[in-house]
C-alpha cells in the first residue's frame, strides 16, 4: 500500500547515474506522475514538512551529523559574539570613565588659574609702583615679596596703599 501524507503520494523511480550506477529516487506527487510507481516508506527514513513551502519530504531518522554540527557551530558563534559584545561594553565604560576624569581634572585646573591671575596682577601692581625715596623703595620690595607668598586680594590692597603713600 503506497504512503500518503496531506494528499501527496510517495512515488519511487530507478534512474541511471552518469557513472552507470543505478539508484532509486523517491518523490511526492499529488497526481499520477509520467514515470514512477507508488511506494511505501523506506526503512530508516521519516516524512517531514518543509517550513518554506509546506510540502512533504523524506529525511533520515534521527537527524544527520551535519545538522548537529551546524547547531553546535551556531551555538559557539553566539557565545563568541556575546563575549565580544561584553568586552566592547567594558571598553566603552572604561573610556567614558577616563573622559569623565579628564573633564573633572580640567575643571579643577581652570578653577586654580583664576587665583593665580589675581596674584600676578598684584605683583604687576607692586612692580609698577616705583618708590620716590630710598626708604619707600625697601617697602615696595617687601610688598612685592609678600605678593609672591600671600593671598591675591590682601596683596592687591597693600600694593594700592603703598602706591597711594608715595604720591
């Protein structure tokens, strides 16, 4: 009795290959084909339905080594991809952290020079103040020395006072 599935009947036909060898081929058909005879399901084979077309096909029972190997290869590839992605994310996080550290460092550097510029101005004011007499020259030098050590606001006030006394 011939094998049927979803309205398709299994047929077999013997063909001669180019090398002269004879081989039996199996195929499904809805109607009567030009050549071939209805056949039963061969031993070691099962019927599957293709996902793309929905037609029945014969395949070996238990799957093939190729399918198993391909599945394992896909699994290894997915693991490698996940590992690369994790490495990339870690690298990007590290880059962001370094960039943030650079930004905070530049902000602190920008804040410090503001204080230095005030001290520089105080030193310039002290240098410009030329003493009229020798006694006042010593005082101006002291103010300039203090300008190097002291805080800018206090030095600027002292330099102005020294300049005012000279006039």
